[in-house]
C-alpha cells in the first residue's frame, strides 16, 4: 500500500521564501488553491485592477537591517516600487506598516524613517497610509516592514509577443545585493567592498513605450529563476551567453571562493528586459546613459534553432551548453 503524506507533520521551512520552485509550488498548492481569481492567477509582480490600476504588496525581513549600500528602509520602498515598474505601471502611492520589537533602539528607527523618506522622494511616491504594531522582546527581530504600492499603467508585459530574434538586456551586474547582505552578517569571515544595488527602476518606464515586450526585476531566485519562469511561457528556448553577463570583480571573486553560482543571486536594483532585436542596441545605450544602468548588457536572446520550448540554456565560457533551472532551495535566507 502506498504511503500517504501526513500534512499534520509538515512544517514551514526557511527555504520557502527563496523565490524558487519550493515557493512557487507552495503558492500554487495553498494560496491560489484557496483564493484563486482572475486577478491573482497570473501570479505577476503586480495585479491589474479595473481602471488600469496596478496593485502590489511585499514584506521585508532582511537581516541585518543595515547593510552596505542600503537598509531595510530603502529596501522596502525600492522593492515595492520596482514590482510596479516591471509590471508596466508608474508608481504613485505606498502604504507603510511596521512590526517593531520591544527594545529596538529609537535612533535606529529614526535612521530607517529618514531612509524611507529619501527613497520615496527619489522614486516619486507618496506614503499615504500605514500601521504600527509592537511585539515583545524576542518575538521579532528589531523591525519587519510591509509595504503595498499602487501605480497606473503605462505598458504591460506580454510574453505572447516574444519571438525568435528578440534580445535580453540585463540592466547591471548580478549578485551585489545578496553578497552585500551576506558579508554584513559576518557568517563567512569575508571582507569586501561589495555594496547592494538597491535602487528604484523608474528610469525604465519610458522603455514600455519603445517596444519592450517583458520586464522583471532580478530578485529572489536570481536571473536563472526569473528567465526559467519566462521560458515556460514561450514556444522557443532562451539562450544566454555566460561571457556577456556582467559581474563585478568583487562578486566574481566572492562567488568563486564560496562556490555560489551568481546566476541564482538576488538583486534589488536590476531588471531583465526582452526587447525586439532591431531595437536592442538603442535601448541598451539609453539604459547605459543612466547612473543605475552603466553596466547593462545584452546577455542573450530567444533562439530559433537551439534548445526546446521552455528551456533556458547558458552558452558557457568553455564552449558548451548548460541547462538552467529554477532555484530549488534558498541560498541566502532573509536578504529582503
């Protein structure tokens, strides 16, 4: 007789929040199964409501709350703003909700509030509502933040229009945010000048009117997972050139030492775009003209001849082809 799984014995794993296959399976089995509706079922970065209103929400539990290049305050604003941008919406309004642990130094909270204000001003959004709760000492980790964002449509991702010959642009180096947080924890004894790429992606909004077909921010699960989710919707394979993927020297060195694949590391200020092949060079140049896009590169495209539908293939530096699959477990918990 086949064994049956006793759901009463299953427990939540820290790996669940990694943005990979485990989280997607959990959402499909438990969230969509209970709350499925036409707004939720696409499982996009933001839901589109009547009136071309885009709505998104996210929670932030990063540890430590301060890291090179940012803090939980800048992260909560930019992360939510970027989910709207890549969904084709211009961000306008945010909610801001805190869960504060008893004993948190007030000066740290003041620093975070200043960071939120500065980041909101840069991104052109207003904090319009919120909530504050406290928990006893030991029941939190200083501060958790939830934000929700509202924006208005200027474009919309449409994978059905993607065809062979379209190009893939990555707006900057990979892995800086994940490794900045990791180094700040001091868990591996590394010293590095790596800084998080945490930044708003508003500068990408004009490209929705210039033929951009699809866009995603490269967050949990990294580039490999993001492209795997895209490839599932295509009738051709995605082919990436390993030598074209931008990495900083610091990230390259750290990932080699630690044996971590940078293609699975998260960013908080990078996006990947699919654009028509004939427009790729001009769009790339305009992205590079912005301070946040100076290291952008065309890293591959949709292949008419190599691979099968739904596959993401990496043309390696050694001359072979490697199949990229979604992240299956969390590499670095609590990076956002």
